[in-house]
């Protein structure tokens, strides 16, 4: 087969994040997380639009500066990266 355009290697994906979120206070450190840093968990989340609990995926990492757990907005993680993280 002839490769017309090479696909991206999503294992190289990184994201710049700040240590802060809405649920917990953070130390404000600016960090670069990669796929290995992110933990995937499943849980329930209240859906305000539907007024019920829905299954949700959570992506979190531990800040190396303050040791607290931070959640990453899942919209910032490409689907290809989510698939890699979920399969681990
Ligand atoms: Zn921190």
C-alpha cells in the first residue's frame, strides 16, 4: 500500500495545563502532561440539561508540585488520545 499522508502518532500528544480547576484549589503550576500522566476513571455526573445522572469519563493527573489531583476538561483531549488512555 502507498501512504499518501502519514497519520499522526497520538502517543506523542501533550497538553499544557495549569494546576487549578473548579472543584479544588490548585497551586497554579504550569505543567505539560502527556498520555502516561493521565488517569482515566468512569463515574456518574449530574447532567443539568437532562436532570439525571449520566455515565461520564474523567481524565485526571496528579500535580507534581502540590500532589493534588486535577481533572482535565475532556474537550481538551482529542478522541484518539482518549481511546489510547481508555485501553490501558
Ligand atoms: Zn499543583
